[in-house]
C-alpha cells in the first residue's frame, strides 16, 4: 500500500447498518484493511445522542454534529501537518456536512490529498427523503462531485442518475458495490435453526418503502392459505414511521391476522439474524433502494429474495425473474410467495453477497492508483 487511508466513518447507530459498517471498534471495511495490512487511521466523530431521535433514517442534528466534529479533527491534523499528499481521505457517506472546508484548506496550504466517498442515494433519487431539498441540495451535490477524486456507487442505475444530474463524470463515478463482510455476519448466526413457512419484511415502515403494498400482498396470500407467517422486524424499541396512516393500516392488519402477521420490535442483530434463518423468503416492496444491506444479510442467511423488478435490483439479482415480481403487481408478488414458500431452501445465494464482499478491494484499488 503506497497510501494511508484516512477513514471518515458514519456514526454507528444500533438502529442502522452502520453499527457493523462503521462499528465502534472494527467495521466491515476495517476488517479487510487489517487483514491485508493496509495502513489507515480512523477519524471518530462525536454523538449528541446514542440513538436516532428524529425520523427513522438519520438524526436531524446528530448527523451534522458528528460529521462537523470529524471535519474539525481533519482540519486540526492539516494544521499540524499530519496529513500529506500521499494520504487518501475516504468518507462512508457522500453527504458529509462541512466537507467543503477541506479543499479550501488544501488550497491555502498548497497540498492535495485525494478524497473519495460512497454515494448512497441523495436527491437524484425521486423517492429519497432528500429529494424535496433538491432546490438547494443539488448545488451541494454537484459541488462535492467536483471536489472529490472519486465517487463510489452500488450499481449502473445509480451511476447513470449521477451523470444525468451532473454529479461527477464517467471517469470519477465508479461502480464498486456496497462494503460488506459476510463472515462477520455469519459469526452472529445461531446454529441449527429450523426454517418455517415464514416471509420476513425488513424495510422501514415509511412511504418510499411501500409497506401498504406489502400489506396487500399479505392479504392476498392469507386469503388463499393460512399456514404462512409474515414477520415485520425493527431494531427500534417501537416501530416508527413518518406516516400515522401507515401505522394505522399496520395496526388494523395485526388485529385482523394475529397468528399470521407478527411484529417484532427492539431486535438485536442476533435476534434479527435468527428471524432471517427461520424464514424462507425475504420480500422487499420499496420504491427507493439501490441494493441494500438487508438483501445481502438475507441472502447470507439463505433466504430467497423476492424484490421488485425496479432500479438496481435486476442487476443485483442477475435479472432472474424467479427472484423478482412486477412492481406494483399484488398478484405476481403473492403468487411467487405461494409458490416458493413450499420449496425447500436448496440454492445458495452466495453469488449475490460475495460480489459485495469484494467491494472493499475495488474501492481500495481505485484509491491506491
């Protein structure tokens, strides 16, 4: 390794994938860097709270506070000449408040370390919660795209959206996949779990994830047979949503199908993984997802994915019709559940998650050029 990586991680909230991606001790990326003796230094932030306080994605104030604390540390290092031309600064998230202070300092100090970031969605996605902020955020995104030496994305679909919006260019936007570590996930699995006729739903209960469509699929299936269990999971103490209407729909469905529709709240990762190991199918009904960690975790656990034929999912699932349904088609999604719930788990879906196990290497090779 010619360069040192200066790692700027996301805050590791227990309610989010970040608790493993950027774990308080060693995250998914760091495991690989350590194994391959890659020189890196971690830039910690500082949290306002130890949990998400607002919404269900990011803490409204905590995200900015954590990120700006990291920027302050980086500026302190620059001031002490502890960052050199040979260093590479990598951000877990393209949306990093305060990042524009760095190129300003680089210019005045006459140095230019390279900078890279993972772009997860942003306002280029019409379903993302930031889309309504695009009138000002798009200027930020385009500007950051000019600052960074490289932008990492999960899929062709997301790269195309970046280029269409003018964020980066074909040489700076790289399709690398999501950072992941299936071995760390497997270490949390419980042995000898019996599969049930169970379907698991792992998405947030918010509009862009279309939980109302999921409930219609549940109804379609349970009208035809009553031996299937549908499990809704969340790591939050109580399932949260930005929509009271969606929560009300869920409560009515739970009352209607008390034995077949189960809500499990406050789950640890180990408890969630047990649910995956017990399930035959993981269903996703989202409008907004550019390949998710939930897909990777589920396939690592051996669940059959059932996802909409939409956005990045066809590419991630090898364009296999048996793993996808026509978006918005209740009958197609329901019939595939009814068909595959009786089929023993025979296929190993490691071809899906193993690609993302090597995302770190694709990212590293680009940063080390």
